[in-house]
């Protein structure tokens, strides 16, 4: 058992993170089992979504995730699952006429014209002439 305060805090953080990671991994496994039991476009989509979520939460490496998704897609293709069937057509929400009128009434803000200030050039340093090395007096 840790004695130092920072080590105690680390232990608590590790427990919380582990629970979160185990939950994410369990979601992946459940989705994988569902796909294995009944391969369909929706279950394939669920597996890929769970894998993407794990990558987003840094539970899986992105390359591992890419490999797993590719293997599931390959399996789905071999089983003849139609991939396009999972996508639903997006439904457009109707905007109330009041909202359109309110948006139209708002005045357009004019852009402030920035005053042009002269740009100062950086002072250019002249190269310093190198001094000739001092000659040693000749000793006889």
C-alpha cells in the first residue's frame, strides 16, 4: 500500500481508468459477439463504431483498430453482407418560419477596417570587419 500522497492519488486514478477501459473493451467484445452470431450491416456498423470509440479514448492503438475493422469487413464481404444497408438516409429538420424571419432580421455586422500602420523594418547589422591576428614579436 502506498504511503506517499501522490502515490495514493495515482492508485485511485489507476482504478478509475481501469474501470473505464474495461467498459470500453467489453462494449467491443459484445459488439463482436453480436456480429459473429448474426452478421448484418447494422452489427458490422456497431463493431466498427465500438472500435472507433476505443481509439478515441486511447484504449486501442489506431493500427490495431484498423486491422480489426479490416478483418471484420473482410468477413462481412465473404458472408455476403451488404455494407450500404446500414446507412440510414438523413432526415432534414424543418425550421419554423419564425426562426427564419428572426435570422433574416438580424443586421449584418460591418467589418472594422484596420488602420494601416507603417511597418518598421528591422535594423540591419553591418558585418564587423575581422581584425588581423596580432603578430608575435620576433625573439632573437
